[in-house]
């Protein structure tokens, strides 16, 4: 009798042990579509105080009333500047005005937010729904230390795995999301990752930020006009009339504004840095992920104080020397683990006209050279030249048909796609189709595998689709020679 009972008990025990496994097997829906997480970028989600309560108040971007008040407040200082030509006082007024406008956004000297009641809005936990073409959106406080954000991403990934029963997820990492993803890989490895699509990723820094963080702030009127023209009409040559109109108009108005801005900045630069930029921008850990490695030590020396900012420096050192410096190593090891990688880099757009050397190819914010991990690019508005020979002969052609990009110098030439005339993060249907087709493909797709997605594609503004770049695709249009 006792034996019978013990056998029955054993059977029950064994069965009960099997139940969770059976449930888990049921949850693995076998749909064949990996759940996708869209890792957002810097400042992409608004910041608010007391999020989700009746007292919720937007702090970034500030509400329009606050912006108007800040602008109005500058009227007197501008008049005073014209009368007295006292640029230092003017810089002080601008700095005070900015400090007030962004009082709830700033971080202290340790890089911690000064207002603990501020968080990103729209923070939504992952959902079990992983319908093809749908992404769970991972939002985070983009001011923070990227290691804190990576920890939140890890929690998010684990929760999504639990909800869907899939043991791996795909990451669409955009802009700063690329730095977050690399940091995640450095701490948590790639065991939970099926594929990564780097979308205009900031994993190699941004020249604009490196320059500003080393004291270079420069506005050149011709560059400002270039930038605006490039913004309003892309790089097709269809609207000649509008271009001539804007050029003529820009020649007068934009140049006048840019000239006076340049004149003012030239005289206020040091004061602006001392009163505002160093303490405001310099103390936001998230911004430091954008400083290119080659500018990093100089930027620290320029922006921060070794003792006063010691805790902040420890955080940003950890990213620069533990992640950014090891980009190739981290991605190599992920790919050895079976992670499929697509790096999507945009080109054909002018660079932000705020620094001295602003003639590079970009997506309107980040240099093409950086989002592609090392492509050789013609300056904006130019080609590499008829005599140009591909820098690395690996047996493939990696030169763009329009003569602007040589992808052979990329860290991963077979895994790096280029989209011409695509603004930073302004995705189209065609762009997203490409990203999802890559994610759901059964193979580790390279630039040679799918005729729909060659290495060089153009964002067709008329249809929102991607089409192959050809020799006839214009050299990115407007370029005013200084
Ligand atoms: Zn599924
Ligand atoms: Zn190759």
C-alpha cells in the first residue's frame, strides 16, 4: 500500500514538474517571427515632471509659453548688446535665460538629474504582441549614464522573452540607441539577441558633438544656406525655380542672420562655454556617448573638472574605454554567436553648420563615415573623383554608382547598407520594409544577397520606397562654394 502511494506520489511529482515545461512550450508560438524592439534615440521621447499624474508638466521640450517668455526675455539683452557691445554680459544673459528654461532638464556635476521627479513620457512595458512588422518601443531617460539605460534594456528584453516565449529578440537600434545596444552587449552578451539593425547609429560618435565639446562653435553663412536648401528640397534637381528663389532670398536674409550670429558667437564663445555649455551640456552623461573617441580626452579636459566631476568622468570613461573602444570586438563576438548584423548608414545630406569643418557627408546630424563604421566618403556636394580607386580590394565592388561612397573601408563592408537622401531617423515605408525583411530573413543577409536591397539605395521621395542608386542618381545637389 505504502509502495503504491509512493509510486502515485512520484508520478504526480514527475507530472507536476512537466507542467511548467509544457506551458512554456505552448507559449513558444512557433510563429517564425522574432519579437522586435525599437531602441529609440536621444531626446526622442519628451521629458516631463510627475509623468502620469494630473500635475504632469513638460520640461523637454519646454512648453511653448516658456519658450516665448525666454525669447522675450532676450529682447533687452539684445538691445543692451547693440548699445554697449558688451558681449560678456550678453552671454551671461543668454546663459541665465537657458538655465531657467531648462532648469528641470539639467544634471549636477556628478551627472545625476537635478529634478528626480522628471522622467520620459510614454514609458510602456513590452507587450506579447509581436505581429510581423511591429516593434515594441523601448524608451528611456536619454540624459542618463548609458549603463543604467542598458540595464533597463536588459529588463525589457527579459520581460519580452517571458511574454512571447521566444528566447531571442531583434533590436532596431536608432541613433543613441546604437550606443545603448553596444553597452548592453558589453554587459549582458548576445545570448538573447537574434539580430541587430543599426539605424543611423551613434556607436562611433558624432563629429558635431566632438567639435562642440572641444570648444569649436562656428557658424558660416554659406553652410547655413546649404543646410537650409538641402533641407527644403532634398538632393533632386527638379525644383530649379524654388532653388533659385531660396538662393537669392537666402543670399540676403539667411546670410544676414547667419553673419550676425557668427559675429556674436565669435565674441561670446568663451563666455558661453563658461556660463552655460560646460555645466549644462557637459554634465549630461547621455551626451558624452556622442563624443568620438579621438576627441574624448581633449573634450574631457575642456568641458570638465577632474576633481569636481570625478564621478561623472568615471561613468563616461566606462563607456568610452569599455564599449566604444571595443566596438569591433563586441560586434565580432556577437556575430560569432550567430547574431545577424545590418548597419544602415545615410548619406547625401549636409552637416549641421555649427562647427568649422562642416563639409562632410551626413544624414543631417551624424557623419556617414561614423554611422557606417568607417566608409570613405566624398565631401558633401562632391564625388570621390573619376580616378578614384576602391581603397581595399576584397574581390567585391564596394564603390557607390554615384561615386560618393567607398564602403570597402567599413568595419563590416558586407553588412553595411547606404541610403541616399534619408534624413536622420525620418524613416519611410521602404526603409522600414528593408529593416523588417532583414530581421525576418532566414539567412545572415549581406549586401549581395537580395537584389531588392543592394549596398547603395536611394530614398525615393515621391514613393517612399528605396530604389538602387545608379550612376545617374545626382550628386547630392546644392552646394554653395565658400
Ligand atoms: Zn512568436
Ligand atoms: Zn566585400
